């Protein structure tokens, strides 16, 4: 009888599909809070599958606690920087993620952050709520135009590509840097490739980050790179918090090195209420909600469950992150 553990309360469509499997024992940490590490390691003992969030480190300690019968760990996220993929692969455990289903929803939020910071919407709303709105003010809340501006993308994968399409809809010039040049998209949409992150930063009015978190991208946006940006430029981050050096960003925003920032992800996460960034009017921070539409979160939950169901029934999962293990096991 397969044992499955889910590390957080998630949309019910996924857990319900797991519970519908004949004879399966499906348990869940029934809270919106992160499961304590010691409770997690205790709860996954003897499990055949674990459905995780980014808050759970899936490393040697995790795999030791689960035991040798563990077959699959399904992440409820497109990212999987919480996975020690080489360790999973060494032990023959399949890891999966939830790409594609959240691409457009995440790009919607990234573009919403771009518009909100450019047009100073949080500051304007605060002004109204505080009773300061007395008349139309010709010099009040003059933001940055989005249309015809230059959108610079660091990363042109699924979400970066969706962000580019939204920018094109506002008649923005789209430039990008990616380790893999996309000549097909350049020809199809007119996007312009730049050969370095620094070149994108120098030219862009808006810089949107769409890169995974790796050793190379940690603090990609540091003090030196922030100084390259235009003083009127806006930084948007919906990738991973540690891609940006938060202290350097605070300094850049406070000193006017750049004009504003919109963040869906932070480092640490959650960001403490007394963090200096939250004292700045030109920094908009939301609590990692890029994929938070009803349909998308349901789709993520269902895909994570489908991946588990496939593996435990001897089939290949839809979205493995270490496909070589799937091939080694001969799953189809």
C-alpha cells in the first residue's frame, strides 16, 4: 500500500486525486504554516512519495529520513532549487516540478508589478486612504511611461517569453540576455539579443528577472550591476529572492541609483516586517503570489498529484527534473 505525504495544505484537487487511488494512505501537514523540519523528517518515514513546496529542502537528510522505498518527490513549483538533484539522481529518486501551468499567470503578475511601480499606484492609494487627496495635482504622482519604453529581460525561458509578449502589447522594445539565444523568437517577434547582462541593464527602462537560482545567479543583481542601470529604471523580480542582493537593492533605491523596484520574491522569505526595504515608498513587495490565481494553483496541485500517481503506477511522470532516472527505470 503506497504511502504519500503532502507537506502543506494545498488546493484540494491534487490531494483528492491521490486519495482516490485504491489502497493509498495519503497524509498531509494540515496547516498554512511551514512544517517544522523535525516534524517533516518524522512524517516522511516510510513514504513512497512526498509532495513538497519550495520551503522543504530535499537533501541527503530528507532522503535518509524517508528511506529507500521513496520513489518520487513532487514539487509544487516550477523552480526546484530546494532539490539536491544530484543526490536524488544518485539514489534513483525521481523529482518533478510544475512548469507550463503557471507561465502566463506569473507573467501577468510580473507585468502588474511593472505597471504598479511605474505609475506609483501603491503610493497613490496610500495618499487617498490617508485623506490627502484634495484636488487634481499637475505635479502629483508623475511616474514612468510603460508604452514605447525598453523592456530588458534577464532570461527568455517560458515566463520570460510570456513577459516579452506582454511588453510587445504595450509597444515596448524588448531586449534580452539568456545563456541560450532564441533566434526563432527574434525573427518571429523582433526581440533583440544582447551579449551580456550588463548591456541589458545599461539600455533597459525596466529590467525583469526570469532566471533560476543557481550558484552563478545568486546575487546576480549586486551593487555593481545596480549602478549600471539608469536612474529612472525599475527592477522587477518574480524569479527567486536571492538573485537580488537585498542590501544592495535597498541602498540603490534609497540613494536614487534606480527609480523603483517590484518584488514578488525576497531574501529572506518571508521578508520580516521590520526589513529596511519596507520603509521605502519606491519598493513594492508582495508575498510570492505570482502563481496565485484559482485556476493556476488548482492546475499546479493537480499536476503534482498526477506526477506522483504516474510514478507509483509504473509510468513516466509528465514533468521530471531528472529525466535520466525515469529512463534508467524504463518508465514510459
